[in-house]
C-alpha cells in the first residue's frame, strides 16, 4: 500500500488523490499510519452486508478480487496479524 504524509496531502493533493483512485493508500501523521483513502468504488466493494458464493459473485467484484488473490498467492500481498 502506498503511503503519503499529511503534509503530502496538503501540498500534493493531485498526486495523492490520483494514487487513491488507483488503489487504497495510507495517510501518515507523525510517521504512523492514521487514515486510509480510496475510491468510492473500492469502498463500496468493502460493504460487509454483501456476501456472495463463488458461483454468484458479480463479475465486477470477481474481476477485482481474482488478481488480488493471485498476487497474494505469489507472495506479493501483505498480511498483518
């Protein structure tokens, strides 16, 4: 996940929002992650009230999820305990 400081947010708003439109980013304050910024589309995918089985996952979610899972399986994803 890309990270930007709160100073970056105020000085480089265009760069920060462009990065957030591509993938969720973290905003740090005093070198600690404090906030997450993402597109509305990415946020809507997080809606916990929607539950799908493999057979009924909408294509737009599957198209986003499958590459993420494949990257994670290759060891490219991050996992925090």
